[in-house]
C-alpha cells in the first residue's frame, strides 16, 4: 500500500482513512464474493475448493497490508511535546487530544487497531481452528513421537549408549556422519528380516 500514498492529498488523516478503510473495503468485497458463491452455487461440486482458495487469498491479502496499516493506525496515538504542545508525530500540523484529532483521528485509529493488529490474527485463528489445526498438530506430534520411538528402538538394537545418550566411544548422535547413521539404519533393516 505504500505506492497508494501518492493518491492521498497529503494529510495524515487522509492517509489514515485510505489505509484503514481501503483494505477493509477490499476484504468486504471478498467476503461478499464468498457469500454470493454460497447462495448461487451452493450445490456446485467445486464450491468448497473455491471457498478454501478465497479464504486463503483473503488471509494472504490481510497479512500483506498488516504492517503498513497497523503502523499507520498506531501512529495516530504517537504524539510529541513540542514547545508545550502535544503534536502528532506523523503530522505536526495536528495538535493531539483536541479538536479533529480527538474526534476523528483517534476514533479511526482505534478502529484500525481493532480491525488490523487484533482482527487479522483473530481471523487467522478462526480459519485455522475451522480447518482443524488442533487435530492436524496432534496427529503430527503423534506421528513424530512414533518415528522417534522407532528410531530409538532401531538404535537400541544396534548400538549401545550410556545414560547421557553418548555412544560408548564418547560420541553423540550429532557427531555421527550421515553415512554412519545410514549404516546403522541398514544394519537394523538387515537384522529385522
């Protein structure tokens, strides 16, 4: 979005409006696309695939605008004391906590903070939970655990080590080369049959 700043008249407030409202409007168009897809193509066999792609693209778009929009929203609250006046660091023509800043800047900045730095991670968490990330993570952990148990059994059957996980010759498993580990694995495979 930095390239869009040339469209802005130059004030901080106009940039804040562009950065907060613009991505949200695009997000709403994408949401509307998904809703219309569900309404008009409810029985289409490729609808789930389309919606998954749409959610993926929505999330990608949100993370692309996340840094710029979040920085701009937080800049609304960054003020500096200049000769006894609190001025907005992003636009020294704006006096903080009075007039336009209190009525417009702070409200829109707060909306931006809620929508982007808070809303985007919540939306991503929703998508991950909806797609069963907890079950996916649990199955991967179980699979990894099973693989480690098998590897432990393999190594135990062909190599002896002391209680500090060191081989009796003083080496650790990290000290072994890929060829040595492959040889241990091959020895296990040969002993298995």
